C-alpha cells in the first residue's frame, strides 16, 4: 500500500508528538526513501524540534 505525500507528512507530524506504530513507521520509511520532498519536510521538523528542545533546556550541559 502506497502512502500519499499528504498522508506521509501527517505521519511525520504525528511522529513528532508520539511514537508511530510499526506499520505506520514502515510505510513512512518507505515513502521517505522514495520521496525527496517528504524527506526534506521530515528533516525540517526534526531540526525544529531539536531547536525547541535546546531552547527549552537553555544549555545542553548535563544537569547535576
Ligand atoms: Zn512524499
């Protein structure tokens, strides 16, 4: 079963909030392997989440 770009980007967004199911993850991985647009979208969201996390923590030195 193929995933549309629309469905793929939705899965990417959902995956930012909670872990995806095995079936969803597999379908998404397969789509990302073939679709550069969605791969880029996934990277952008990843970078955003990373930046947000860093901003939230202020510093990435291990807490003590
Ligand atoms: Zn796509």
